[in-house]
C-alpha cells in the first residue's frame, strides 16, 4: 500500500507515521504545505491512500484538489469539531479527530481495505466539504473593505470590485476605478468571506466578480480565458478543474 501523509505539524505527522508502522503500513513521504504537495503530485505517482489535514501552513488543503485531479482515497486528520465532520464520510473513507486514537485509526484502515478495489473511483467533493465548515444559518458575507491609503481610510464596496488576486505572496483587490489596493489575508480566507453568488475562485491566483466579466474565450487544454472590464495586468485563466463549476456559476 502506497501511503502519503500531508500534515503541517511535523510532530503530529511523525506520530501518525509511527502509528501506521505499528499496523505494518510504511509511510515514506510526508508533506507539510499546499505548495509542497502540489509540486510532489506533479512529479510522482499518486498514492493509494492519503492521510490529509485540512489546515496547512500556507492555506487549506482543498487548494491541492482545485489544481490537480487527485483520485487517491482520503482519510481526513483534523481538529475540526465532530458535528461538521459527520458528513465527510459521504466523500471520503473516514476522518480522524486529533489527537488520533489508535483504535479509530485501525477502524479507518479497515474501511479503506474493505472498499478495495473501488477506492480508485472515489471523488472528494471539495466544495461540499467547504460548506460544512461554515454555518449556513444567518450567514452574512462581506459587503465592503476598508483600505488605508496614506493617512486616509477608503471604503470599497464589494460591488465595485472586479477581482481579487495574489502576486508575490500578497493579496490585492482591483476596482472598477482601475485601482489596485493591498489587502490583508490570503485569497483562501476571502474566498469564504465573499458572496458565492457574486464571486468565484477561478484558479489559485484570482477571484472574479460576475459583473466584471466582459468576455469568455475558449483557451488551450479545455480551459477558459476571462476578459474583465478593466483589469489587464495578467491573463486570467479558469483552471481546467474549475471549468465545470464556473459554467454552472455563470448559468
């Protein structure tokens, strides 16, 4: 069995490795960040089983699946509360709440073995798991940003934003006034704070507003290229894995 651990807390990763070794399961590779995982998946054969933490040092592990179609079976290892995690079983082998209990680990491994050889058809619905981490009741999305400009604070309403983007490890918003403003936090954070009816994460670098889209052009490898009303600093390409969801979003 080819097993991979993706966990940003190295002591927790080593503990899990030892627990798996006690079950005669050897783990030769442990990854600790989204970036490290993306690079690894691009250059290695995908494993049979992944033990996956949700929150990594540089973002949410969901980003991995948004960029690369990983078809490995998955067992979540997470500190999220049990209420939200009950539904994870619909999309994965099992979950293990930290600190991992040895008996629960054995049960999860047995579940994986029982699902062979059909586990290769397992698909993890990342968007559904995202929703489970957010209480949908009375959810209020962000309506405006307050940006410090010199000695002043500028209020920017989300209706006036064309896109949010990342560049050189920083995040920005681009407005209808053709201005760029530096903002706090990563796109991963803002993705869940913005109204999904208005904003869509098209790739790792861009979140776009529905009203800002001027044109949609067929692009190479079954992707799409977006032309916004005023933003032209970079090409905006809908990643292949996001094309289907994007089409549903604009429909």
